[in-house]
């Protein structure tokens, strides 16, 4: 069986789109269609249903897709074992990170790692926490870095560091001179929040619940899709919000925003997430160890290979 045909089929099966598969594989759409038809002829079965401009897997297609994923994972395991036998660390890793982590926490960390391991290629996909966890579950990425609690028992979660959130207000706000604030001080204020599925939003809503306040009590005036958009809205006087200390440091120094400690404090874990059953190549083991030590010590740790993590 041609590996290429199986790879093309698996890409179409994952994306459920011949057009998107062609883009990902850098092929023409007719070439993708031809490879899938060749595989269907070889297996003497139909793998996809194409009706009403929709592509769906047949029952046989779903079976073949499951086996294809196992075949590719076995290939990856074999290649990793060969690299390990040669004492080499290399290859490519695909990471996923929530917006806050990708923009404000990962650049320095990954820069330090790649200076130690220039032979490793890293791709980064950005989405909210919900999307990143879904990508880990579907084995679309090797490792997710998120800022909210992950409850899926099929995933392994390594807390990496603790991030503290602050209330942010414009400099002329009535609370701007306060040393600290409680929920009752600002719950009636117009509040600018992240979108549904965001880890930051979920952490804020959990904070309200722990304080005995209904989520519906928060006076949401606007939902925005990034920390940068929220900072701009708050600075313009459109409402107040809560964001990570790492996100607002520059604006506080420039006097564009005021960050006020919360009482009680609002903290959240930044966690590394990967699949429990997925074979982890040595390169991923090295990155996991590096990230955990980097978060613990705040500087560049010893980048030497480590024994596999639990």
C-alpha cells in the first residue's frame, strides 16, 4: 500500500475537505482526488460520501482512518526510536497555545529552547483554551500550553507556573487609586471580557462563583477576542476588565492602565497538556523537561536529554 495515498486520505479525513487537504499537502485538488480514488480502488471500497457539497467518511472510511492513525504513530515511534538509538534529538514538534500564553509567555521560553536545540523545528498554533485542548485530544498537536483547568482524564496535565490576574481600569477611573479591590467594589461596573471558550473568561467566572456571586451578575458590556483588544477598550474608558500581570506590564509602566490587586487574589495555573496514550518522542520529552525547569527556575535550565516523564 502506498504511504502517500494513505497520507493523502488521512489528511482529507481529518479536515473533511479535499480543498483544504490540497492546501495543507501543497498539491492540486485533482491530485488529491486521484490519490484517494487510487486507494479506494485498491481497497475495493468507498471511503467518502460526497453529497450537497459536504464530505463525510463512510463506515469503512472511519475504520481505515483509525488504522491509518495507528500506522503513522507507529512510524513516528520507529523514527523516534532510531533517533534515540543514535543519541540524536531532532525533528519537528507542533505546539498549541492559548492567546495569552502564545503572545506573552512562550516567545522567550521557546527562544531559549531553540538556541539550545537549533535542530528542532517548532510550529505553533494559537487558539483559545477550549480549541487547544480539542487539538490535543484529536492528536493534531504534540503539546498544548493553556491557562485554565483541564478536566479531561485522557490527558496528562503538568502545572508549569502560576499566573496572577489583576483588575485593570483607566487612570481616571474611580478605583484607580485603590491599593486593592474586592468583587463588590466593581461587580456593577461595565465589564469587558474574553469570548466563550477562553481560559481567561472561565477563570474569571469561576472566581465569581467562589465568591458566592452568580455569573450572570457580572455586567458584561463587551466580548473581545484578544488581550490587546481588551486593553484598548479599557484604556478608552469602555469598561473595566481582568488580565494577567504579564499581559499588562507595558501599559501600566506607560500610564495607560492601572492594575489593582484583587482581594482575595485571583490566580490560575499555566499548564502543559498532552495525550495520555500518545507515544512521546524523545524531542518532546526534552522540551517538556526544559519547559518545566524554565518555569520553576525562571532562567534557562540544563537542556540535556531527560528520562521520559510520567
